């Protein structure tokens, strides 16, 4: 079951600082939506509000027509992949991937099936007994994605998942992600400050700056018809 996500007039403040102001957009089921913008523009805050790790000050967030912004994170049926991977260092890869499922009482045979499917999809079967410390950055990245996949969430939330990788690996992982998204049918929200990532991965891009959405469109729209001077400069297309 995949998610159609509706964000309506959302505002977020930290004390006197307004981070996001009256933000509205809808994300289609199975869409790969990329939020692109400079550091500090509120991308992570928005993702964390969708995940339930931050409260919403004003406005609503709904999934498939049901309001979720008041639900605890565990009831939202979403999976987040962090920039830092956030793997448990003392657990094996298999245990890292199984942990969240065990906690919610998924039967052992179902866990085993999901783990082996994810391992095959991500080609990490040979790494299942290792600890995170015995993995390369790219391998940790895949495990973090695997841990999200086995939850079979309604949507995946990625917060700059490639930014800790070196340049060559970043390109390779980007290509892998683009392929993965055709195998895993799900809504994907991906946050980045890297315009190449946005342009190569997205069905649609949301360009953000200074608390607001500057433009929403396909990569081709954004590149060939930038709506504002900021967009033109940020994506590097001619004005
Ligand atoms: P991005 O992910 O686009 O780099 P963030 O969402 O992390 O931006 O941050 C947006 C703004 O909110 C920044 O000015 C940041 O300093 C501020 N901010 C983020 N989290 C907090 C917090 N917990 N308390 C106070 N200010 C915060
Ligand atoms: Mg961020």
C-alpha cells in the first residue's frame, strides 16, 4: 500500500525563527519527489515533520486522506533513511534490519522472508552477519535502505542519504537508487542540496529557499523554465 501525501498550509517555528511558512503541496502515490534547496532552508525539518520527529505548528499533513500529523511516529507507517545511517553498532546487519520488525511483533518467518528479499535486491546477502563497523560507507548506506525496505512502509523518507559518500561512490549509489525505485513500488521523498541528484532521481522537484517553495515541476520544467531568479541560479540553467 503506497501513499498519497497532502501537506496543507504548514508552518514551523523554532522560537522567533520561522523555518517554514504556509507550505502546501501534494505528492502522488509512487512518486519520487525531491526537495532541493540550500543548507538551512528547512528540508530536514519538513521531512522530520512528515516522519513525526518534529511537531507541526500550523497546518496539516495527511496520507491517503487521513490526517497523520497528530499521530505518534510509530503509527505513521513511514520509513526514514538518515544521512548518518543510524545503524546500531553492536548488532549484525541482519539484526539491524530485523530489529524494528521484531519490536512490532512481526512473525519470525515473515521477517526472514523480507530480509532475504531485501538482501537480494540490494546485494548485501554476504554482509548479513557483519557489524556496521566492518562495512564500507556504501555498504552501510545499502543496509540503511534495506532496513527501511523490510518495514514495507507506505513511503520512504531520505534525508541527504548520499552526502557522506565520496564522489565516485555517490554517483554509483545514485544510479542504484534510480534503479531501486523501479523495483520498490512506493512513494519516495528525497531531500538534497545537490541539484544533480535532484535532476537525475526526481519525477518532480520542489525547489525550496528561505522558508518557501520557489517552484514545483519536473526536472525538465525546472531546468528549462525556472520560475524565479533563485531557481535559475540554483539549478544552474540560463536565465
Ligand atoms: P536543511 O535541512 O534544509 O539544511 P533544517 O531543516 O535542518 O534545514 O533547518 C532549517 C532551519 O531551522 C535552520 O535555520 C536551522 O538552524 C533551524 N533549526 C533546525 N532544527 C532546529 C532546532 N531543533 N532548534 C532550533 N533551530 C533549528
Ligand atoms: Mg538537512
